C-alpha cells in the first residue's frame, strides 16, 4: 500500500463526511475545534505490526471549527497540523511520551510509524471548565461524526494493535467504534484487553491520568502485545 493512495481515500472520505455533517455542526462553530484528521505515513503502512494509539480528544487543535470550514484547503490544513505534531518533541506531555514508548517498542523508535488518533474528532472549549476540552458529552452530532470517522479509519488502515488511552468514561464511544469484541482480560475501569475483528486491543487510563498504576498498565500492554507479535518484531527475534 502506498501512502499517497491511502491518503487520497482518507481525504475523499473526510471531505464528504464533513460536508454531510456541516448542517448539524454549524450551531457549534464557535465552541468546537477544527477536526483531528489523520496524515498516514509510509512507515505505518510498512510496519511489521501496525499500531494505532487512540486518545480522547485534542486540547485545542488548529483553530475553531467555523474558521476551518471557511478554508477551501481545509483538509490540507488539518493534515499539515497532524504532520507538524510528528515533528515536535514530546515535551512534558505524558500522551506524547507514551506515543514515543510505543514507537520504541514496536517501530524502532519511529513515532511516525505509530498512528495517533482520537475517539472524539473535535474538542469542546468551555472557558468555565478551564483546561478540560472533554467532548464526548457534547452532542449527538459530534459523537456520530466521530464514531463513523474512526470506524472508517480503522477499516482502511487495518491496525494490528490498538491501544485506547481514553479511560473507561469513553467506553461508550469505543464500543460504538468496535461493536464486535471478545474480552481477554479485564481489570474494572483500569485495564481491558479484548480482540475485535482480529485486532488486539487494550483500553486503559489516559497517560496523563492521576492514577498511581498508569505506568504499570502501559508496561503490561507493551509486554503483552510484544509477546503476541513476537514473530513479527525484528528486535524481539534478534534478542531471542
């Protein structure tokens, strides 16, 4: 699969989905962010294990939704913003640091080879809520657009491993995205290992959550997934 071909399919979907959703979203143009749209890397498509890391939503992203819709090149702008994030360091962001740890474990440290995604495609700015941009409870319009979009992205990009760093409060969206699931292991609210359509899936806390077991759960995810894909990971084979 070539990056440009896959990206063209994605961009066509985004353009059509955004056009169809506009009439429902227009009332929220001043409170929702621009959408979080993916830019696919060749490194991801060529990876021995395709890894997708899915968070909750962004925390301010590429301006407001209304301004985004006004741009004739809106898809290109969103894709450039995503690519720009790859070029930045992890800084103090626990989510970005965890993204790097997944790259170290499964992609020889190449963060571009791990597809970063979000369950909610727009964040919700409410000045009285301070830092929080939580948007899962915003509206049916946003929820339905997000679920349909993430479903399409997963079907097209065919990840082997998905890690949801979204916490149990976003399970409603997770279950809508992946309705067919077989549980392997569950620690209530903390860690859920399941399979869906041949994909190994894990859901745990957001990397920045204030829970003392967060890092332990992510280490367990990496160890379990590394064992599951041992034959496909060159680094694991070399050290065996």
